[in-house]
């Protein structure tokens, strides 16, 4: 950002040397924009390109007003000029377009035309257009909390406002009074869908005019000066009031949506010619000449200079290395916190037992004292004496204050997305969220969950959201639909996230501590039926820690290896004790950690017993147990004397009536019967 700008931008007030630099940037961007499709034609890359021509004014203004030292910028896939104006070089743009290993955005891992530079706070965002609004709101929450002087700027087309998470972001920023500028680049189309099919309002920003604490500004996004003035006004308002702004810029899309789109199929020749008449670059050039700010010779000199810059950038980018196939396993998941005192996550200490809910509550408070940059939010987590649906967070707001412990709206995507965003402000921040009051309600957040899961990989290790997602899971409470389902099997198919599922109070405390202290994402599943159950209570040593990927043998045996976790661990232990009276000796392995998984303990047990049974609460069909069986068959088949057996729920939803629930979910009797069948095989 140039500090010597005038208060009002116009063709007559901006310094001549500044105008030269502006023209140089605008020509450079257009040359790259026009050159990008040629890389695809030559099979060199840039297989996705969304041309920005027609958005020149507003994108240039965004970049000029972005301060990499204090602000955070979330560009979308059409924001090439935005990123050039913010400081990216022509070489960095081309490296991204042709997916080279030295691409500063992702090292070739992310789709071309997704420009970023995380070390400058130009954030790497996904292809899910508009979802980064939630990240901007989250980082703005941190800006406000830590008293920073910056703003969060998020940019996308007007059609993205049709997405629910964009609405959640805007209403959340207005409610919390956060320093966010939402830039809507309105070119009239969402790919081929015209604006009138997206909204009944001609200017979509006007849909938000009634929002308290939110200002709406309109500008001509084709005009450099009007855009510069509008961005200056927006940023000034945000910095002075702390409140968000929507800046709607009227643009035109001069070309197709992308190189895989053919706009001649849905736009008339008259319309295509009309938008080209409003070319912002041509208009800017004419103004420079008309007002005699620059001469033809000046402009030609700049254009020749830009041609040389692009040629040199192309040469360097073509010589850059390609990503190596071996690198695909880099940055899938960051290294976890490693326990020091309890390296195996096992203890033999005596004392007073804590219930599961007490252990979680105690550990949360301990970790909040340990790291003052720890936060928690979710629905109902901090309402007077209430601490969530099950009082897990009871007393936390009273001790740590409403800025670190607060309730969120009923918007699961907002809860997860703003956690991702807030963690972008500083890597020392740790966030715990109740992703949903019940795990079954987590599905609206899956868009943000998937996006967050590959942030670390997609950014080539430059950013990872440090958050623990707590989910009250499972049945046996008579909850029925949306209150008794299990989702860990579905979540486990998505790489980049740890998933733990403790049963006993000590493991819950130890795994929660490790989750919060680790970099990256962890899903912390809590068997809610056991929150206050004496059967899950245990002694919890001070500072107890449990490492990821380390199972715990809860009962040693010689005849059968039983693998389980969560609610069914209790029933499995009961079944094992009953069968011990009949001479059947079952080894019960509490997996505790599903991702990563302790395969070594599983296989070593099977080498001893030669038989295995998998028990979990989720449906047998396509449940997590299917993966366990596959691993056993592939890596321990020669040690088996019988097929691996599975016990779990029926392939139905979980019913509300207790009679139906008992018929659906596994119990002690069903587990014991299955063990007998396997023992007698």
C-alpha cells in the first residue's frame, strides 16, 4: 500500500509517477490474464483460468489498500489483479498457473488460478466460492480480541451470496461488530446463471441493508478511481468504527466464466460486444491521454517494459521444478504434541474417581489456564450456569470470561469456519469448539470440515487450523434421530484430521489435553451416554496425557482379540467377564484413537489369539469396523484361524422408542453371542 496517496483519488490528484505504476500493474495483469489460456493450449498447465478482465478497477483497489503487515486478504479464484496489486510478482502468478513446486500458494497442490501468499496474510482459500467469508470473520474476531489495527478483506462474486455460509458470515460479522470488508464483484453472472435467478434484488448487497452495524457501499468496479475511493472509504469506516462493510462493485465479465465455459452459448453477440466497450483498462488509458497525465510515448514504454517482465517471468517459471510424486504424503497432518510423563497413555494411580463429564470439564479448565490463547465456543456452551446440553463446559465462562468462552448461533458451519479463521491470526491460538450439540447435527458444518481438513496439505504446510472439535456422540439415551447416530465412520474417510473416541474419564482427559496442545485438527468424540455413568468413571492423574495412535488393552486374554471403542467398550468388557466364567478368555482392546490407528497393538494381539472380533456402536455396514477388518485381512491374515467377525448396529436409523433402540444398537448379550460363535468356529 502506497502511503503518499491523496485523500480523494482522481485523474488530476494522483501523482504522475503513481499513475505510471498503476498503469504498469494494470497492463501486467491484463497481459497475464490474456496469456493464461495459451498455457493450456500448449499443454503446459493453467487448466483452470477465470479471467478477471472487466473487474480491473475494484481488484486493483483491493490490492492497493491491503496492508500485509496488519490486514488479512481472502481472494477468490478470479482475483489475479487483486493479488498482483497486493504485491505478488508475475513469476509467482505464472508458477501458480502452471502448478510448479515453487508456487508460493500451494506448491502445485491446489487448482490453478487460486493465488495466495500465506506469509503475507494473503490466504490460501478453497474452490468452494464464498466459504472463505467465514475465515475472514474468524480472523477479524482475533483482530478485535488482540487489539490489532488491521482489517479482514474477503472477495468474491455476487452470486456467492446465494450460499448460506456467506449469509452466516455477514450476519455474524454484523452481530459481533467485526472489522471485515466483504467485497462483492458483481458481473451479473454466476457462471451462466444470470443475477435475476440468484436474487430478486438488482444489487445483491441491498439484501443486507437492514442489518444493524453493517454499512453498504456501492461503486463502479470498472473505474479505478471510483474503486479506490470506495475501498478507502470502506477501510476507513471499518478501522474507525470496528464495524463491517459490504462493498458492492459493479463490474462486467468480458470473457467466459473460465476456460471450460463458452459464454457465446448464453450471451448474445450484442452483449459480448457491449461489455468489451466498457473495458476498464482501455478507459484508464484514454483518461491518462485525455487529461495529459501521460503521453503515448510514456504508455508505450510501460507496455514494452511489461512485455519484457512477462517474458522473463515465463522463462523463470518454465525452468522451475515440478512437484515430486513422493511429496504427496507431506503435510497431510502436522506432528502432534508428544506426552512426556505418560508416553503410553497408561497409569496405575489410585485415588478418587471422576466421571467422564467431570474429567472433560476439569481438563478444559486446566488447558485454559495453561494457555491463555485458548478459546471455546458453540451452541449453549456459556449461558449463565449452563455449559452446553450436557453441562460439559459449566463454570468456564465464569472463570475465563465471555471473550474466551461464549455461545454461538445455531449455525454449525459458522462455528467451524470462524474457528478456522481465528486460528489464522496466530499459531499460538488453540480453539475448542462444540461442533454441534449432538454429533448428528454436525452435517451442516461438513463443508467447512472438508475445507479445513486439507488446509495444511493444500497450503504446502504454510497453514493448519489448530482446533479441537468436540462432538457428543452415540445413542443409548433414547434420543432417536439426530440425537443418537454415529458419524465417525463417515468422518474417517477424509484425510487430514485426527479422530479420537475415549470411553473412560482418564482417557478422555489425556486425549483432550493432547488434542488441544497439538497443531492441526482433532475430532474429539464423547460417548454422551457415559457422561455421568459410574462405569466410565476412573482415576485421572494430574496432567494425564494420552498420545494419538496408541490403543490400550483393557483386559488381557488368549482366545479372542476384541477391538472396540466408545459406548460398546463397556458392553464388551461386561461380555468378556461373563464369558470368562465359561472358560472363554477375551482380550479387549480399547482403540481410543481411530485416526491415527494403533495397528501394531491390534496385530500383536491377533498373533497371540488367532481370532478377532470388531465391535462398535455404528452400523455394521460401511462402519469404521469395515476398515479394521480390511487391515486385519491384509496385514494379519496368516495369523487368523477364523474369519473376522463384526458386531454393530443394524443398517437402519436409530429409533426413538427404547424398544426400537434396543433392537438396533449392540448390547452385552449380542456381543457375548457373537464371541461364542467365533470361539466355536
